[in-house]
């Protein structure tokens, strides 16, 4: 089982990034997927969630209207489009999968996002 995030990097305040999380080793289409982030010295926080079918999406209040979560079950990939990024959103971003029909929980290794001028 693997979840591999990519797409992180350095971006200026107000800029955009698109993160990807590629899954393998499990039935991706039966897993709800989420993005979390963890800033230095802070607890990991939930950012967004998408249902296994992609029909339901939920966002943390702090990112509503700026971030968009999506998935492509044919490509076993979940995405996070991040717009209007703020310096305080500098963090390691992780994807997480939770099975609809099992108790399995999978995490990726994270990708660094740095928002700085």
C-alpha cells in the first residue's frame, strides 16, 4: 500500500499550487480521501475530504472558497488545488485514505508547501 504526494514547493503569497496523491496497493475507489497539513510546532490539522465516489466534499473553514479537492478514480489519484495561499499555510501536506467498508487507514509521507516571498 502506498500513498505518494507530490506537487509541493515554494510559492509566493497569493499564489497557487496543485497537490497530487497517487495511490496503489488498495481499492482506491472504495476509500474516502482527505488532505491534512502540519506546520512546524503545530498539530496536524484536517484540510479537506472527498467521498469515495467524489460526490461529497468537505472543507475546513479556513480554506473554503480557496482550496478544491477532487479525485480521479481511474487514475487512483486525489488532488488538492490551492489558491490564494497565505504564509501561515506553510506546512507539510499529507493525504489520508479511510476505507468505506474496512477500518483501514493509510497515510502518505507528505509534501512540503512553503508560502513565502
